[in-house]
């Protein structure tokens, strides 16, 4: 709106200049009228400049907003691309590579919350399942189990299972 106002002021100033020139050519104007018109033209040009400067500031602000929105779009498109790349199955997230192979496992909780592929820490193997835990969850680790067959291990490479704790009733209770 400011730009239209500024241009309007400048057009009015231009029209006044044209009328002064015509009046001077016809010698149909007095010197004091010329001075009054020149002061009016100066005021119109000054008001026009202010309006154009305001319009320029508004345009710069809109350009900053557009840039911020474009940055946000790029960020969201990246997140969406990551989301499309991740597949959830067998209690974990797997990243689908360009050739169609899967890489992983990744923490399903991190992927669900942030869309990031966070590599968990590997734990023991028990009953054909590898335990994984993710430490990116504050004070409490997130634990999940993945079938051994998906972890690319041969039976000789597997860590030994931890013994299950036995509660014995012959220990004295205090």
C-alpha cells in the first residue's frame, strides 16, 4: 500500500511540474505562484520518498519471512525424506538404502519422536533376540529386542547370553 501512495505523490508532483512548464511557456503564471508550486512539489516528493522507503522496508520484511518459510520447507522436506527412508519392523527402524538393502537397526523411539536414525548400543543375545538400548532418552535408556537373523551374526560371533538371576530363598532376609 505504501508503494502505491508513494507513486501517487510522485505522479501528482510530475503533473504539477507539467502545469508549471505550460504556464511558464504561455507566460500565464506569476513568480510567487511558481514558488508556491515548487514548495508543493518538494513536499510531494518528500512524502513520496518516505512512502517508498516504508514500502521498501515492508518488502524486505516480507522477503525475510519468505526466506524463513523456504528454509522451513527445506527442513520439513528433509524430515519427510528421512521418514520415507525409514521402515519399522521387527521392533526396530531400518534405513532403506538406494539399492533397496536395509541398514540398521536404529532406535524406533528416536525415529518416532524426531525422525532421526540414532544408532543404539548393542547388548546381549538371549533366546534368538539381540537386545539394543538407546541412551538418547534422558535418565532412562530405551530397550528393544531384534531377531538375531537380522543382525548379520553367525552363531560363533554372538556374545554369550547373560545368566538369568536366580532368587534363592535360603539367603537370609534382613
